[in-house]
């Protein structure tokens, strides 16, 4: 197959939602349709022995939540699909923000009973800033929930989207009869038995046909006709250009757990979703069909295999072909690296690939060369815009609980911080280590992984810090800056890159400090240079 036809058959997307809306379950079912797995595992129920394929860290299996973004690929109708399943839990939002730099489109999952939740709002905002095309999937229709029109209004108002329903539910909860697919003009009847053939759809091109009554009963048939008439009257027709420009969002209804409405979503997605898109670097816009390879690291995962202490850097191919055993320029280090075993993914199964195309995600074995946001090219100096570190919300001292294992502890902390799990600050005064995270749950994850992957135990001590601000003096030699460093010595630390950080214990302290030292700027993100 030629380079261009390989490029045209790639679709790379992320699935985002509030925790528990059914994101991982939807991922599983998409894989099921792609023939990539034989039976899908539900995330919650302990009765099913098979855990979800995309949750491969032990703590995810215990908690029933996804904490790391996983990458899954499968083929469907001749299209190569790469899914990036993101953690929904707000404590892991940074991982999700970074993943959004690597996707070409997004599916937003919304729980029919809870509607639009806060985490969904934040993530959709990031997508809208970047004009990422979005499809909305309203999930869990086999349970009681909000009225379909109310939900569509909520999505429009809270998320600021322009929706265009592509399917519509018939009944809901215990009374749920099925879905009418406006895109393909057919009715899919819900039996409640996932083992039954999922392809069981009845084509109804004319809603006034008596066949509809026979399928769903008279009252449901009449409701559906009224509803579809309303949909046609209120909502715009689907326009592919508007969707690709991020100005219109198709909406599907279904129940991922029951395999219901998923095939419709996938068929439509394959047809309308964008091919790999151009990406803006600091120097220029890079088009996917350029000859020369470029790509960037959007995630680093330490200890994919605890026996080998290995790290994997996830690289999104932006342009050209990535070939095995070919030397590429690591732009930040300005040195050539070559990779003898680049991986392609299927959850925890990895296989070595010889050649990857734009839109693909490649896993590269890493011995510590990579940081998030690093760019690889065939020689051109390009820097893709990374995602900055945000100022953490929680701060704790980290202490070594086993003096014999201090080497393991520091190595573990070092690698986990490279992964972007949290941020490490070292106090200037006494060299104590402080870990800052976006959410409190991360402390448990760090503690758990240090013990199980590095054999190191740690304890935490609370630290009263309101915000960490990156410090940018106008003149490093000025008396004002020296004075600031002397007086605020107790509150100063260095981040992992050696940048100076001021740990303010309250909003008031921060405001007073800003007034007292007008020539010093305080930043909430690390990318101010």
C-alpha cells in the first residue's frame, strides 16, 4: 500500500468523560466490534474474571478506575483505528490534557442519568480551544435517566456545543425499546440480551410504515414519529465540514455495557472522522503527508514490565514514516538515536513494528533520554508545543520509610516524575523533597507503585502550601531579587528542571509578595519562557 493510502486509512481519537460515565466499557466494546477481543470485560463487576483489557495496572483493577492513558489499536472495515483511552478521574487530569495533544478527534461519553458533569466540562473546553472534532455518545440508556431533549439542551448549554442527533432513543430505562438511527435510517431493537446477534437491525426508511408499530408498539411508534419530526425541525442537518472544523457535534445514544448503539457509532465514526491532521510546531505548521518523519512524546510510562525496569515513551507520528533501526534526531539533546524495537500496542500486548505512519502511536524503549514534549525528526529542528506543568493543588513531604532502600526510592520518584504523574520540588533550605499533585488520589498511586515496582516504602507529611509559582526575575543580579531570596528562603524550591519555584502558604502571602517585589513575575504554569 502506498504512503498516502496508509495515511488516509488512519483514525486516531481519544475517549473523554467524567469518571464512571462508561468510557472504558465503550473502549472495550469498540475493540469487540473490531474483532480485537473475544469477550469484553466489564470494569466493575467482580463476578466476571476478565478485567478490562485497557486497564493493565494493578491499582486500576483494584479500584475499577483507569489511571493511565492506554493506547489500543484495531482494524475495522479496512480502517486502522487508534484509541487513546484516558483516565476520567479528575486527579489524573494532566495525563488526559497531554493525551489530547496527540489525538485528531474525540468521543465524549455522557451518562444519561447524570448528564454533563464537571470533569467533562473541563476536557471539552480543552478540545474546543484546539478545535478538535467531537462526537457525543450518550450512554447507559438501559437505565432511567434524563429526557433526550433535555440532555441535548444541557450538552449545548453547559458544553457550548452545537449538537446534531444522529440517532434517537425509543423509550428509556425499563421501558427502553431501541434506537432509531437517523444516519442510516433504520431501527435497532433492544432485547436486553447481549449474547443475541448485535447486528439485528431493521431498515425502516419511512417512519409512517405500520412495521414500526409491530416492532415497538403503538405508543412508542407515535412518540418516535413526533420526536423525529421535532429533531428535524430544531437541529441542523449533519454537515461534515462543520464537524471537522469543530463547529458541529453529532450525538449518538446507546448502552455500551449491552453492546447497544456502539456499532452505529463506529460505522459513522469511520466514515466521518478526520484523517491525521497537520500539527503546529513552534517553527511552522507540519502536514502529515510530508516525506520527512517528525513526531513527539506525549506520555512516558515507567515499568511496563516490573522485571525489567523499563520505560516506554509514547510517540505520536505527525508526518512521514517512522522506520525501525533508522537514526532520528532528538531535538532537545541534539543527538541521533535509533530504535531497534519500536512497539505498536494492543493494551498490554505489544508487537514490534517495522514502519509506522502519521496518526500511529509508537512505543519506544527509553533509558532516560525522553521527557514529555520531546520532538524526534529526520534532522530538522522542530519543537512541538508540549503541555505545560500546571501548578499542583496538593503538597506533601515525602519521607523514606526504609533507610536501606533510599537508592530505590530516589530512582522510583525520579522515574515516576518523568512520567508526569506528579511534580517534585526540592527545598533550597534543607534539600527535603516535596511532591505536588493535582489530586489526592495520586499519592496513593505513587506510594503503591514505589512499593510494588521499585521495592521502596515511603511516608508522607502534610505541608501547608497554597500554590507553587514559577519565579521569573527581571534581573537575577538585582538587590530586590537577592532580598526576595533571603527573606523567602524557607519557601523556595527547585523543580525537576532546576527552575526556581516559590511555595506560597496562602493567597494573601502570594499577593503581599507580588506587591513587595514588583520586578519579579510569578507564574502558575511552567511554560512561561
